[in-house]
């Protein structure tokens, strides 16, 4: 089966799978284009005699910031950038609620206000926290 784009009156309608290319119907302005998918400058539309779906090469995109990481991943990432002792010191001087959260949480959530505040207290701005979470996710 091959994917084909149905274009009627110059406007894309839908994609369908067929074993062979359906015939164009000139008097009804119906055209069928085989679909090709590739990476490059984003584009969707007629490209020669095909319907091109072009997306940015995923390897050129910035990494996605994870919504959360495990406490182990977060602590290892902090250790790797030399900030674990500073984070532990801030937590040690915090409320019991924060100490319990630091010790017993099953995940560290990137957008949690406490995480953002802790990051700020140890010298990590938003971009540095994003980088920390990205690196933590692979540990």
C-alpha cells in the first residue's frame, strides 16, 4: 500500500492508502499525489509530482525538557555540575515540609515552584534548570 494525497481544486483534502495511484479526474479538478516524507525545511504541499511532507530533522532540534526526573537522576545531575552540596545545604535550612519532599518524593517536577525556588537559591536560572533536567533524564 502506498499513501496518496487527494487534492481537489488545488486544496488538500485527505490522505488515503492504495495499492496503485488512483486516476486524476481533470474535469472535476481531482488530483492524486504519492506522499513522500523527508526531513528538511518544513513544508507540506505539491513538490513536482509528489505530495511532500517535510519536517525538520529531529537531530537538529533542541532536546525536550522532561516534565520530571527521579530524585536519583536529579541528585546525580546536581553532583555532575557541582551543585549537590549547595542544594543539600539549602534543604537542610528549610522547613520540615521541604525536607520531607526532598527526601521522599518519587519524582522531581520541573515546573514545581519549590524546584524553581531551590534552583534560584543555588544559582540556577530557568535555562540552567532546563539543562539540568535534560542531562538528568539520561542518567
